[in-house]
């Protein structure tokens, strides 16, 4: 039986101001899945990420990673040991070199090999944050997220701030890495190209309902006729995704709020 790596049940967050960015959010990500959470700016993606990492506490609901309560401080070390994260702003310590950032994880014997896998040169290891291009920062962030060989990798807007060519390079790099490592992957993004190339299951964080909606994968255009359109204001957008570089066999439907 395939186990659940991420289990979110009826997650609700209401701030003291009365704002409710998340309402009864549910999510199950199974071992080996490559899950994508799409959503507009301001939909609550960052708030959801904070809760997934145990950095914020919900008004209601629960989150388990590896079947451990992420809000239990005594269990968080065991969770974080199996978890790799690349934040939107990467999060490198600015006054440390790439090598020093990676060495903080303790597995220095893997640094050179891993940097080669993410497309960094050995000469790049001595560079600090201010010396890195946007693409290099993302590569270094990926290396840091993978250095301790996690079972779950969470990527927050992995192409944010990159030009189109650099974005594609990072997408192809992540695609290679997820094939090299036995990872469960969760990507939070508003970039349709990221979803198109890297996802196997898709969710949309609806800004209006505050809930996660699973996006159906459409096998062919005839399927569109079978998808219910309960609200006339739904906007349908077709986004191709492929399982290799040569074919575009399936489409998924993004229902926009």
C-alpha cells in the first residue's frame, strides 16, 4: 500500500483581522507523487506553505508529514531530517559561500558531486550570494535542499524572478533531479510551465473559496464536454504537460476563480 507523505485535513486559518486565507483545505500527497499547487498571487499559497512547514499554527485542522504531526515541536526534528525545502527567495545565508551554506547540513562529502548535478562549477563554490546570478542562486538552493538526501522536496516558486530562458533551464534541471532521486515532490507555483513539465497531480488554490481544488487531467479534448461547469464565470485554460521531451499526450484543465 502506498503511504501518504503529506496529509492535510480541514485546515483553516483565520487571522485576528478576520481574514481567512485558508478554509477547510484538504490535501493528500502519496509517496513518489509529484504534486503541483497552482494559484494566483494573494490566494494563500505562502500561508499554506508556512503551515506545511510548521511555521504557523492553524485555527482548525491538522497537518502530518510522514505521519507525524508537524505542529508538535518534539516531532519536528524527525520531520525536518526527511524534508528538503527551496524557498522562493532561496534563503542562502548572504555572508557565506555556496560551499559554506551547504556544509551547514554536515554532509560535506556530497557537496562537489551534488553541485555538479545541479550545474554549478567547482569554482562557483567559493562565491557568495551577491556574486550569484538568479539562476545560480536557484541551483545552489536546490543543492542545499537535496544535500541531506530528503524523502520529500518542497519547492516554493522555483522559477520566480528568472528570465524565460533561465526558467526553462531550472525546470529541466528539476525534471532531471526528480528522475535521479526517489523523491516525493510538492511544488507551489503560479508558473504554468512549471506545472506543465513537472507535475503528475495538480491542485488549484481557489482565492474565492479558500480551498484546494483538484484539477482533473484531461486525456483528450472530448473530455471537456464531460467536465461539469457549475459556474458560468469559470475560465478554462488548456495547459499541455508531457512525460518526456518528445510528446505532449495529455492536458489538464485549470479552473480559475
